[in-house]
């Protein structure tokens, strides 16, 4: 087994990067695994790991999932695994929902060290939403014991289309007009910022860590205060020419319907997003009913709440079915805040899809509930940072 050839000065650095890259990808790995996955010799791995440990970048951890089974660490002992030290650096994920801000600080393998969520009217108070996000970042960095200087980047999920040639400008949120969150956050934090649509990031998270593991052609439906979709084709996220894809909430389903926040009439969101679900229930449960309370009541058996969720799910399913006729995915994942409604929502989406697709496609696509819940978009934002960050910045 031979190491990568090259000038002596660059050889050592490239090999260090390979070890750190593998630990970022795997989370934890033994020395023997590193030899196998990097192609480096045992001597090189042992030497470079020792260097990285001395620098505080790599630490040893006992595998707590072996229940004391014999392993590489010795008879009767759990094996010793290597991992990137939390102090080596981290990534931040921020999810700007329509009515909340959620922030996470994660290690370089994507493991969440600290997170928080605050209810907030993001749509109409964008500068204040950024203030809140920065405050939460400061608090969570303290909780995680990380300095901002050790953060390799910040990922941002936004409930709006993203035009990639316009510095990440969000196009639909009313209070975010002519406002560039990427530029503003980079100015405030002094760290690289990467932004994408929340449904795209939710799709990435579910495919990598959730219900879609192993699938390569996936339609992810995000049902929350708004409605969006993420498309994974041949294992890659579909972003389109300028980055605007998956805006199924703004597909017109009733040309004479209510005015949508995008300016059109009768978009799917006007009949299946949170405001449309809550409106008919005001006389029964009060005008201050929230989406979370609606879902809880539905789970507890309230027939009115179950009915509006089922109607919404069928409407989303009809639109999803039309997409399936074009895209032919192997898997449809139903996610977002509403997924805690459980089978009443997933079964309704399944029924809507069945009405809209060709029989061959209906038999092809499995429909499942997301497993990451409303944290998916935040976790996807963390993953976006780790994807976009070069390992060399970890070792700087």
C-alpha cells in the first residue's frame, strides 16, 4: 500500500486533509478503517493521527453502542474510535421559517452540539429576524463551548425562492424585498454564509440522514406554514437554471381562488398551507389556534382538525402526483411541521397521488413519512456548510 505521490511539503498536508475529510464524512472511524478508506499506510495514518491529536483536532472516543462487546480496543472492551474534536471547529445552521427562527451549532461531522427555536414573524420583520438569529448563534456558541472564529461557515434555509445570481436574495417574503441575507449575515458574523431554499435542504437532510437514505430519485414534500418541495434526481439536488425549483405551493389549482402571497390566485398554499387550514376552525377553537395546536388536536382525534388536514393532504397529493408523472421518483417523503399529524396526513397525500398518477408510476413510488421532523431544514443547512467548505479551512 502506497501513499499519494507529490512534493514532500504538499504530501503530508494532503494526507492530513484526507484523514480529516474521512472523519467528517464518517463521524467516527477507527485507525484500521482510516487505512482502508484513505489508502494510506498504517504507519502514515498512525503518525498523522498522533499529530492531529496533539493539535486538538482529533480525539479518541469509546463506542458506546457496543454494550461492552469485544472489539479493536481489546478483549471485553469497546473499540476506540477517532472523531474530530468539537473544539476543532464547527458549522452553524439557521432555518428561517415563516413564523420561527431555528439555529443549531454542530461539530464538523454534522452532529448537533446545541440548538434553539424561537417563534417570530420572519415574513414581515426580516432585519429583526437576523438580529434574533445572531443572538441565538452567540448563545449557542457559548453553550457548545466554541468560538465564532472556529466556525467554518453558516448555512441558511429560507422559506422562499432563491435566485443564485442575485446574492441569495429571497423573492417572496414581503419584508425581505431588496434584502440580501447572505451579505448581511457575512457582514455581521465574519464567516462564509451559504443559503438555499428550505425544502431543498430538507430533501438533502432526509436523503442523507433520514427516511430517504439510499434513494437516488426522491420527491420531498415540506408541509408547514408554507408548502415546498425538494427534488433529488440521480442522487443530486435539482436546482434549475437560477436555483428556483420545487415551488409547488405556488402551483395554481383554482384560477378563481383566493389571492396568494405571491400575487397569483388559487395557489396550492391558499388551500393547503397553515393559514388555509386554520381559518375554518376559528369558530370551533378560537382565532388564536396555531398550526401546532391544530396538529395536536388532530392526533387526539378531533374530527374537524383531522378533516382539514386530510383535505390539505389530498390537495398536495394531487399536485405531487402530477409531478410524479413527469419525474417518476422511487420515493416520496412527506415532511415539514405538519408531519407530526402522522397517518392522517400521509394517507391523504397517498390518496391524492393515487388519483393523479399513471398506474405504472403509482406502483413505482413509495410514500413515507419523514423521520427528521421539522428539524430537517436546519440539519440540511448544517450539511450545506460542510459540503461547501474545503477541509483545508478546518486545519488553518
